[in-house]
């Protein structure tokens, strides 16, 4: 009997060593349901094993701002909207079920809210419940679910002015559009972003999706990566529309707290942090433009600036305005290819990342499936460059994944087509995923 017990003990020890779990204290890892398999921590190089005693640090957040959160188990300052619903419930939805909520702050990262008083944690449903008496301001759900213009206007908090036509031209105005699928608010004001919560929390990595985020591929972008790993300074160019220009980022567009940089600047900063090099950024993006823009008229100047930069890395990100402007997938592909050819004349060894845009508001979408068609064209371009110099990053897939849990106004503070601070960070994270092997 004693011999059998010793054998059993040795077998149990072997299992705990060979299989790397979040913990080996229980029959299944903390937060898991026992059905999602084992965890190999080598797949999660940013994993924080001390998450249960973790405290919020501004310095740690700034360091982790553009690191792919899905390579770890902690998400910093996820933006979520606390909403009061018609059924009497009030809550803010998180992407994942929290194992530990580290800190809840306002959008400005200046006010810290108190658990038990301002919110309680519903781990099972991945929510922060907002009780009566909380100091957290709530958004009436009718602001984004209203079926008529009057219903939306009546639900908007005081302090915001409705304009019936044109574009809202300051930080207190909004308008309402209806393209035939229902009305929705458009604004660059603090109507949405001013009510976001910034939530830092740990989650079970087995809740992460498969095949949503970009992955590191050793066969791609080797010319660029060799320079970075050798400590060489590089030139980076970004060509695209308002998203790449920085629209709705608090740092480069709105100029308000917490002054989060647009995704292009985040990629520059993260490359410099990881590789210890200097990255010269030339941002040739222009709001309101389509993929043909750099090839005609005023856009020629923007493209020439990019060419003059002799880039080692060129990020091309069009699609949002192409979709609303009816640009065909073939014409879109031809435009992207021509931009690349002009860049390669000045910089033959340039590596390219082609970005499929994150989703617009479903009520703004003109042609269902057009972004998937654009993605197919980008993938054809990458396949034609069999030297590994071209990678494709699909932000459409990421955005739609988030919308399985979130309202659109929680990933776009304009509520139409501009990513908020968190989505600018996810853009940067996804781009860094294909450049950098964080497992090193």
C-alpha cells in the first residue's frame, strides 16, 4: 500500500511539473471550467504570475501600453461604458471574466473608483455592476439604441448640443445620421469617451479566442527584423486615412487627458522600447481619403514625403472610406500595389504591413462584407510577394470580436468609424505582434 502511495505521489508530481498551469493547488486552474485544456506559459511571455497581489502602476501601464495583452493575463485600462438599461440594470461589460480587478478609473485616469461603493464585480458575467449611489456617471442605453431621432436626443445627457445637419464642429456638439438602417449619433465630443471607465484586471488566458489576433511569423518581415535585432535605426512610414492620422486619439486628435498617442506613434515607441533603436516616423495619412489619394493631386505630396523617408517599414491602412465611397476591391488592390511600387523605387528592401480596417458602425456600413473582400485583396498582394516582405493585419476581425461583448460606441468614441484610445492601442498591439517575437 505504501509503495502504491509513493508511486501515486511521483505521478502527481510529474503532472504538476510537466503541465504548466496557472496554479497546481486545485484540480483545475483558477477561473477555469476544466474544459479548455492545459496552459503552456511559454505561449504567454507577458504572463503575470503574481496577479492576485498586483497593484496598479502608471509606469507599468505606460510600459505595457502597446504590448499585445493576449500574450499575457492582464489587460490594462480596457475602456468600457457604464450603461443604465431600461430593465433597471446598470453595468459596464468587460471583454473577459475577471479573476482580479486591479483598478477602476475614469477615462482621464485621474479618478479611482471604489469597489463596493461605486461598483461591484460580477465575475460570472464579466461585468462591473453599478449600484445606486455610485459616483460613476451612467449612459442611458437609448443614446445608442434609440429608434428615432427624438428618442436619442432625449436620452443624451445635458451639456451637449444637437445639430441637425453638417458635422459637429466642437467638443459639445453631436448630430444624428440615418442611412436607412436606423438612426445613430455621430460626435467628436466627450459624449461617449467622457463616460468611459478604464479597467485594469487579470483574466484566465483560456478565455482568449483563437485566430483573432495577429501572430508572429518567423518567415515574414525578416529584412526589417534583422535591422532591429542588429540595433540599427529604422525609418517607418504610415500611409492611410483618418484612423492612421490619429482621429479620436486623445493625444493626437482630441488633445485631452489622458493624451494617449495614436497607434502610429505607439508602434514607434514600442519598437524603440523593445529593440533600443531610434525610429524615424513619417506619417503621411490624411483624414477623409481613400486608397487612390496618394496617387493623385494633393496626395502626391504626401506620398512623396513617404518616398523621401526611404522607409524600412511602410504601414498602409486604407478601407474605411473606400468602403463608404464604393471603391471596388479590385481598384482598391490596384491602388495599394501602386503605392507599394512607388515606395520600393526609393527603398527596394522596404517591408510592408497592410492593414484591413477595423469595423465601422453597423448602421453606417454601406455594403455588407466589403471589408472581407478588401482583406482578400490584401492577402493576394502578400501572397504575390513570396519573399516574406509583406504581412497583413486584420483589424476587422479584431473589432468584430470585441463587438460580440461591446457596444460599438465602446470601441469608437465617434460612434461611426474612429477608434477610441483603447482601439488605437489594440491597433499598435496587433502590428507589434507580427514584428516582434515577445517570447524572446
